[in-house]
C-alpha cells in the first residue's frame, strides 16, 4: 500500500472516529449547514419567528390582472430548499410553540381591544356603549388546598373531618408555587363525576347564560323577548381558563349595542347597571340538566357562587372603580395561550388509550379526572358527550376563545392583514385594478430535525430578547441604552 493511500485511509478513520464521538444533534448540524440551500432555509425559519413545529407546503400562487390576464406577481416553491416552504404552526399553546402562542396572544389582544375601542372595521363609538368584564366560575366539587398567605388552608373547617375520617383543614399556609394547591383534601369525597359532567356542559351553560341576560334585559324594559333585537344586541368575547383544581372558569367582555350592532347606539335605558343586574340574575338562575344515566343519575348543573363583574371605562373616561380598555384586552390575551397542562398540570394532547392516562406525568387528581372521562365515555347514554376524545381537557370541549359575530374583527382578518403587510401586497391593493389569484398547494411535512430545532429555538430566543429590549427602551421614553 502506497504511503499516500495509507495517509488517506488513516485520515478517513480519524474523521469517522470524530463523527462517532459527536452527538446526533451535532452530526445533524454538520449535515444541515452543508446543504446548498441552508442560507435561504435560515431566512425562512427567521420569517416564521422560530416556530417550533412549522408546516411545510409545496406549490405556487399567481396574482393576475382580472381584465388583461397579465401576471402581477408569481411565487413557486420549486426554487426553495427542498422545494417546500415552512409556515407557522399557529398553535396557541405556549407549551407547544412559544413563538406562535405569542403571536396568537397578540392577535387576541387586538381582537378584544377592537371590540372595546374600535378599529379594524369596528366603529370607535363602541367606547360609549355599556361594557363589563366578568368572571364566571365552576361550582365546588369538594374542598381543595388553596393558595393563601393570610390564613390557614380551609381554616374555617379546622377540627372537622369528612365521612372518610380525613380532616377538612390541612393547617398549613401554601405559597403560590406549592404543588398541593388545587388537590382535594379528600379524594374519596371529591365529586369527579360532577366535575367532568360540568365541563362537558359548560358550553350549553354559557349559551343559556347569554339567552337569560337578553331575556332579563327585555323584561326590565318591558319589551317582549321576540322584539328585543329591534332595540339592542348583546355582543361578547369569552376566554376559558383552567384553575389549579382543574376546573374551567370564564373571563368575558359583554357589550350592549344598538339594533344594527356596534354602528348604532343602544337605547338610553340600557345602562351598565342594568347589564350588571342582568348578569348577576343569569349567573344565579341558569341551569342545565344532564342526560339520565343509571350510573350518574340526572344532575342539575349551574355556575359557581363566585362572580366578579366590573364596568369597563375608556382610557379617556376611566375612574377609580372601572377597568380600562387596554387593561381588559391585555388581561384576556394573557390567558389565551394557557392550557390544562400549563395551569392544572394536565396534558395538551389527545389520549387514544387508557394506558395513556395511567402513564401520564400528571397529579393523582388530574389522573382521576381523566379516568372519570374515560369511564363515563363508555356509557351509551353519555356517548353524545364524546368524553373519551376530550379526556386530556378533563371533559371540556369548548374553544379557548369564542366571540359573537358582531363583537369585533376576526383572527382571519388580522392574519390576512399581517400577511399582506409582510409580503407587500398592500401596495398592490392600492391599485384600482381587480385581480384574480390562482393557487395550488399541498402538505409535504412538518416539524424540525434535531439541529433545525436548536437553530429555531435560538432564533425565537433572539426575537424575544429584542422584543424585551424594545419594551425597556419604550419604558425609558426612548432614551439611549448602552
């Protein structure tokens, strides 16, 4: 064997040994940076904000002049790395994709804010309409540990025991981060069936709640229910949040408009005080009956006794007893990225087999709620509730945010406006010519490789750090920051 051949062979062996000592992520990183389209791929990932689980699409889109057929703009993924284009996953859950959840929270802020201050198709006069911020809670299904710094947990039950001989007071003070918060004092006493069934019917409770508010408003004004729409409409935006005990509660903005929606004023008799009274009446009276089952009986479900209602004042007319538009929008947007996993310590993905519950990294309380969903889901009389499919959300099957049609703009409009701004389509929209769009797209994959995930995480961290720096500069009044 010639010396040059021996040297080449030795070099190859040394290179193979070095590669063997590298981790899977490091080997994937070497492969990725040597790809011919790596610089363009890096630009794409930056454009997605460092999305943790992008969706890859392949296809093309063409914008033509409707009259002449001439091409105004054309894009094809054939020239992209791998012939595909990554787009955001748009997952609202912070535990799944922090960059997309942050963007979704921003959209929610503007959606709620537009319904309070106007803008993006909603008239500014909504600032003068009666508006309230309310919180509706679930009823008690059994005593649980609470976060408190002023009194002992369940101290009013000190010395009492339940039917199972367990004390109804733990005689401890719990800090906010204590993992025992939300756990039942006696799991055998806790009404897990009632908890799950309440979640399954929470959407119907809310619908009846809104219907009862309208009926109460009509009754107070001496107007028949069938004629109320001739005088006013009720608009709302509602977000659902999990408490530590794993129970849903609702934060909602409710607004009274005229008969034609936000563009018309409500009648003079529709005051914030009247709206508050109607909300309190509806929260205390509305009920929903569950389907009868020999295993669970027929239950009457209602909201909990804890109810908070606050009037909303515009920034220009804010008082000491009212919350403001921007504060409400920020308050609601804060909860939209949360899920059962982030608040109650549950799961943010579906369960397909009972073993997924038994092996889930959750507390015994959450596991019991999931198990109850699974058992009740096997009952024919409760099949319509589809509890097994929603075991990971503890039986709750509603959306994180719902709103009435006339409340404000939509997520779709906000995303379209942002996409037009980023792509420069807004300049084309200034042209008076009518256009026709021809598109053909298909799904080709999703997610990152090991190294790509690390790079995307770094991009998302850099964007977040830059955002925080800009916020600090704004708080300093735009002063120079070294």
